[in-house]
C-alpha cells in the first residue's frame, strides 16, 4: 500500500479517528481528575485525623494477577490513598472491622482466564501513625495484616 492510499483512507475515516482521539483525551482527563481527587481527599482526611494509620493493599500482575480490596471500614466506605502505583486505606487507631475481598486470576485451560474470589470480615487493631500491609495467604486461605517499617 502506498502513501497516497493511506492518506485517502485517513481522509475518508476522519470521523472515526476524531472519536478515538476524543475518547483517549477524555480517558486521560478522567484519570488525572480521579488521581487529584484521591490526593485531595487523603490530605483532608490526614488533616482531620493526623494519627491515622496507613494500610497498603497488596496487588500484583503478570501472567497471574491478584488484588486485595477493602470494601468497608467499620461499615463505612474506606478512605483511600495512593502511594505511587499502589493503593491503601487509612484506619483510625484502635480496633477496626474490615470487610475485605481477595481476587486471584490465572490463565485457564478451558477458558481464557479463571478467577477466584474470597471475601471475609476481619477485625484488626492499628496504632497511631503506623504503617501496615494487608495481603492474602492462599495456602492458609486467610488475610494477613502485618506492621511494616516505613
């Protein structure tokens, strides 16, 4: 195919190219706005609760992917923060009841992917200004809440 044929194809399909461009720009704008909102909400929460503990949620991707989510904290939506490419939640000091979900996805034999999801409600105790991680141990089939050094 020569250059003039490519140019003619682009000229006849300019509407499709414009729609693709608008969708791409819109997606980028939404992503940046969402990141800014998470950052602003996190800053406001830390200003209100300077003694809040941070819990980093484990996740991973590649051939298999896994993700830990916190659905509720003490029956309220969690206050989320972002640290580089990882997400986490804030906890107030003391005992907190978390509704959590773990999803594990791997390539399948009969299907393209196979996903397993585990949900539970766990009680954890956090201390002021400490950092923790929340992960899932598939062998023991339980959530692991551990303190980390930051």
